[in-house]
């Protein structure tokens, strides 16, 4: 697979769903004309090499379902990228702040990894992010940065199943295009600001949160209830067992 460095003029490189194994070769940095790089569903076992930062024309990077170990700060050099999907890949460590340099990014998927530390406030610079920001099922901690409220094009915000704490920031009320927001499975406290609920009332996203986290109230839902009433609940098998979300039609 190290021969990848010979494909200097390739623009679309896809080796997904094979049985490739071992480290991802640093020679991939030679494919400087590449626009799409897909290596999902293999058996790679290594960090993404820093040489990926040489692919400044790359628009789509999809490498999920491997064991990628960590995210290089050089991802911040992929300034042409619109999609980065690196889910289910046992990625550890922090989200590099350099990711905030990806001004054209529309979709960021990092769910089902082992990422830790805070969500970098630099994510608020991704002003073209519109499809989704999916950081769910990691070990991220600290507060939800208010800068996420700057992502006014965003349709899907998924932060569920982390270790996030503090209150839901009122800045989320700026996310008027949301169709889905997931905050359940964290350590959030307090109440959801009325301004956020008012926005949700207008945009009708599918909202999920642990009712008990918010002083036994779920103000953005009709109520914390049982199946068959105005909202649905799901049992997680934990002390914070009910997730309530309002049954409403989603906006497109």
C-alpha cells in the first residue's frame, strides 16, 4: 500500500471496504492533486500521518471504521475540505484546535471514538458547517462552548454520550436551522434557557436530553412522560433513565 505515493495525479482515491491492514503510509502526502480520499472499513492500525496536511486540495476525507489512534493537528491544513468523517475508529486524545481553520467544512463526523478533553471553542469558526456536527459517544468534558452558537447554518448537533457538564449555553438559540439536537448522556445541569426553547418552538428539531439533568424539568419538551402521550421516552438502564423528546414534524 506504500505505492500510494506513486499516484501523484490521482483525484479520487477509494480503497474502502477491503482488508487492508497495518499503518496508513505517510506516502499519501504525495497525492497533492487528490480531491477525495476514502479508506473506510479496513484494518488500518495507526494514527493518520501528519503528511495528510499536504493534501490542500482535498475536499472529502472518509476513514471511519479503522483504528486511527489520534487526530493530527495537520488536519487544519485541509482548507478545501467540505466533509471529514472519521467515526468508529478508536481515536484518542483531544480534538486539535487547528480544525477551526477548515472554513469550507460542511460536515464533521467524529462519533464513536475515545476523544477526550474539551470541545475546542475554535469549532465556532466553522461557519459553513451545515449538515452536522457529530461528536457523540466520546469522552469529551467541560462545558458546551458558546461559540457553537455561531454555526447558524447547522442542521444537526449531536453531543450525546460524553462527559459534558455545566449548563446549556443560551447561544444555542442562534441555531435556527436545527432539525436535530442530541445532548443526552452527559452531566449537564440547570435548566435550558428560555431563548433556546423559543428557537426550538419555531424550528421544531428532534430534541433529546436527560430530563433529570435539568432540575427534573424538560422545558423544551411538552413534558417528561411515558409512551403514548405527547412525547416519547426511552429507557437507558441508568439512574438518568428517561430521555424525552417532543413528537413534532421536522423542518427540512
